[in-house]
């Protein structure tokens, strides 16, 4: 059946906080909640709560420094727990914003019939399995249906979803679904191409390998010609 | 005065474990210990002690997952503390080896008078200030003085020093000094060119900026022509 983002069914046990998109039965039929209205995990944080988080995380890092055999009192490491905690909170700042807030005022009525492509958006994320960075580029395209989205909002959507503990497949899907819900276009296509430090710095240690995932919704899923046009326009050059 | 690695003076208060090369008065005159014989922080680890480290670090990661607002019990994060701890211990495995062990049996007498260059060695390290990866390439050159070093040992020296919490300047110096001490050549030159995730993913957020550091010892410090020859042979191409 063709994709229709306006038709969503909510089950009785529906809750907005759906484990950040990660469920044990994560199939198209079971996924019923709205990506736009999903409650961000840290959206209610006050400055005080945020500082408490940083404090708690820096205590963990202090203990980690001990455990790896280093001397936490040497000059270079003295303020590292705090810096590392601030860095980690920054890397997960995607939990602090809801997509609805990011997108809400930049939807415009426009008579555009042709594909809009925003390509090679730099993206940095943390792998949720090893908590090690993965980074790369995102190319997004959509075929508008009377409404267009502010271009920088597309980049902001990428930011909000990528600044979390992520899995590349889920990240790709979330970006596509957010745009689909926001402006209900005829189709959305997203490709993400990344280097995974967890694969380069450790484990398999394959230095040149890049991982590509894509998400094709609506017309892009059904019509090969549209998909072809998008892939030609949105090609991610090696980085 | 020209550099002479064989002449080292040890003060009465010198200790082999010199805070991983990081001292508050870290000048050429004060630095007296041998890089080759510096005691590795985790050298005496048994398998049991190593497992204890991983366990302790994974408890800290569990706490960190809660503090950033995530749900540590969701499917994707269930084994993350253990994986992240194993990853961190791997990223700091440079603490487990002494340079003397890495290098000891690969020093050969050879009548080579010309420069030996091993260039563009891939290198991955952790910034000691934010505990975020920095990575890039290392090019090493030396002018032998009757003795050469096994080529893969040069790469192994880079590995041992880079798989630690590091500062790029110190890493560069340590690599140069280790080679200088091991085979006492006429001169050693090391250039390191890296991308720093702490600068790309956060903070200044400058995506294309690369940091280059170098260490020139012996003939490379005194003779501009040798230095020039090295720099042209060992040029690190953009990555």
C-alpha cells in the first residue's frame, strides 16, 4: 500500500516516549506514534537539572580515568572529567529539542512541483553500541505537495536526530519521517553515508569503509525514475 | 647544543613513571628519564585485573547512560556499558606495553647512509582533555648511524604512544624520542597531522581544520637541507 503519512493509527497502549524509536518489534505496522510530537527525553530540563547531569557524568569520568590506569591528578587530566562530561552532554543535545519546535514556523505554501534537494549536510553522531563517534554526510530530497520546508530546518532536523546515541539505520528513518510528517510531501528520500569510528579505531579496523543507509518514502519508494533522479542529484562525494 | 640522546642525566628525585610525559615543568633540561624504559601504567595487569577494570568502567558507563537521559534498559543500550568499556580499554591499550618490549629485537646493523622514511601511518588516539578521538597520519624519518630499526616497529611505536589519552604535541615528541633512544641515529624527524573531533564535533566546530605538529631531532634540527628533504619525502596528503 502506498505510504500515507496523514493516516496514523494509535493503539490503546500508545505513549509518546517510544524509547527513542527503538522497540523490540519495530515494524511499519507497529510504529504508530508521531515523530514530530515524540517527547524529547530532556526537554523539561532546567539549567539546574542540566548542571546536575554534568556533575554526575563527570564523577563517572573521574572514576573511569582511575580505572584505565591513568593518574587523574596530573596537570593534563585535572579538569578532564568536567570537560568530557560537558562534551558528552553536547553530543547528546538532540534529546533536548522536540522536532515540532524546530520545524513549526518554517512551513511555507509554495507552488513548487520539482524536487528539492539539500545535499552533503555534515553530520556527527554517537554510536549507541560503543558510545564512539560516527560521522559523515546526509543528503535529503523531497517532492513538495503545495508546501515547502525552510531549508535550514532540514539541516536542523538532521542535527536534532544525530546529536543522540544512534544507530545509522534509525537515524535515516527518523529524518525521513520527520520531514514527511511536517509538510506531507509527495515523497521524501534520505541517504546517509558515514565513517564509523567503532569500526575504524577498533574491532574490524577497516580504515576506508563507509556505511550507506537510505530511506525512500512515497513517490520515491514507488517510482524508480524519481528515485534515480534523486540519487543522481544527491550523490555524496567521498570525504 | 646538539642533541645527544645517549647523554641523559637523572636527578635524585627522578622516577621511571613520569606521569606519562606530562610534567608541570616539562622542559628539555628537566626531562631526564628514558622513554624506552618508562614503566607502562598497566604493564603488570593480569587478565583478572583487566576484567576488573572493564567491569568498573562499564558500571560508570551505565551511570552515564542514565545521566544523559536515556533508558539503559532499551534493547539497543542493554549491553552498551560493557561494549563501551571494552572499547575504551582498547583505545588505551598503549598503557599495557613498554617501548623496550616493542622494539627490542628488531634493531639491525646496516650500512645505510640515506634517509629512511615511513610515511602516512594511520593513527587514532584519544584527546586527554575531552576523551574524544583525534586521528590522522604520522610520517617518520631518520638518518641511520650504522643501525636501522625494523620498519613495522616504527608503526608499532606509533601505536603504543597513540593508544593512550594524549596531546598531539606530546605524542609527536614521544615517538621521536623513542626512535632516537632505540637506535641512536644521526637525526629523527616526525610529523603528525590530525583531525580533532573535539574541535569538529563541538566547541569551535571547524570541519576542515587539520592540526600539524612536528619533532626534529639531531641533524634534522640543525641542517635545513635535511629537514627540507624529509618534508618533501614525507608530505602527508589530505585525507
